[in-house]
């Protein structure tokens, strides 16, 4: 399902019936979307960590990453927190 389709589903005004808005349905859809997003983020984190760990120490040094920093840097990027800054940035 595309991001636009997901945004459409979550931003669409609640349907009204004689019983009122269908908020439990919207909450359920929102919970499913958040669960899928969490699974996707977890998958990307594991994939990126594996890719970086597969690099040689020389390659990691060339891109300015210490092997001991891989997990924290990937998690920072995945969760939208800024990574460390280099003097030349």
C-alpha cells in the first residue's frame, strides 16, 4: 500500500452514522499502520547494520565510522535523530 494511500486512510474524516463516528475502526486502522511502520523500520535497521558490519575496517574508516558506532548511528538515523557532526560539516 503506498504512503499516499495510507495517508488518505488515516487523514480521511470519520464516517458518520446514526450511532456517531466510527472512531474504533479508525483507531484499529491507525494501530495496524503504526505496527507495519515499526516492522519496516526494524527491518531497515537490521539490514543497514548488517551492511555496515560487512564492510572492512578500512572502508569504515574512509567513511568516518568506527565499528563500535555502527548500531548507535543506524538507530539515530532510523529514528530521525541527527547523527554526529564532523568538523567539516
